[in-house]
C-alpha cells in the first residue's frame, strides 16, 4: 500500500530535532511520497537539502505563499520565476489568498496569485491553492484564468459541498487531511457524495494533526488516520483509499 502525502512542510523548524526519524516513521507506515510546498525564498535551500537527502521520496514545488506576500512580494515573485527557469518542479505552490491573517495586502495577494497561475500554465504545471476565508476571491481569479491547462489541488479543503463542486469544476482535486477527522470539520458530512477520483491526501504537517493527535505536531505517518476515516466514509478498504488517491496524485503531478 503506497500512500502519498501531497502537502507537507518537512523543512519546518518543528522537525529540527527528529526530521530523519519522522520521515522514516512515515515510510514505515506506507507513506513514501512527499510533495513539499514552497513558502518563500528563505526556505528554498532547506527544500533542496531535503530533496538531496531523499531523492526517491521527496518532490518539490515552487511558489510564494499568500501569507508571505508582503511589501517585497515582487522580489519574491522574481525568485519564483528564476527557480522555475533553473530546474524541474512538480507544481507551483502553495499559492492563493489568505484573509484570515492579513487583509491589508489583498491586492498584492491577488496579483501574486494571478502571476503564479500564469507561470504554472507557462511551465505546464499544476497549482496548489491555499485558501483561508477567501473562497469568493479565489474563485473569481480561477474564473478569469480557467482553461484546459489550468489544474491542480485545492489544498486543505474545508469548504461546503457547493464550494467543493465549484473547485472541482476548475480541474482541481480536493486535498483532504486531518480536518476530515474533526467532529466540527463538517466535510465528512458530504464527502461521500464526491467521487474518490477527485481527492488526494495530505497532512499539511506540522499543522492540522488528525484525531487522535489533534492539537499536537502533525507528521506524515499520521496520514494513516485520514486513510482510516475515509475508508469509513466511503465504505471501501483502506488499501483502495490509498491506491486511488495515490493514482490521483500521479495524474496531478505526473509521477
């Protein structure tokens, strides 16, 4: 059984004390494919170091995270462009709009999101979307940019059934992680109405640990708890959840 974590911040400082052990725990649990989203230029070298240490398991994205869109965002976007021109990446991400932490840079977030979507199209790459309290703003830009070559993942999906269908209409898979195990997560109430072919798995570790680890540091090995919950929701085996979602990730990332 191969499980794919389509979104994990393995370079996070929270893993500095036991990173290698944590990655090995995940591999031992069947989680052997890790897709690493970018945040900003300060984290690029750490991502490259991880890839060098685990070349068979770790696959990198490049992008500017919306909460890191600040006054220097044009310099950061230039870094994204330069890195994309240098080497192979598997997605442009994570990108999007976040109005939970900061509403003052909304115009800059919108510009950065559009620009990075266009870069993804240029390089024929998927996008990985971060959306927090910004579904309307995200959907407005996806509507502007929609085309056959726009596709990707709606990371950490936590919206309504109607928003899920809208995201899927833009060629997006839904990234499902620890939230599906939360009593107040709500997405577990309608996920069974959405075909498994639209889902991929993720942890967003070190954030959003699933039950029974909620409130603690998340790690990729905990993805087995998400697989177990989806197995209950869809009434299929855990192996089928793992296999279908991994195949879905291959469709998105090309590997």
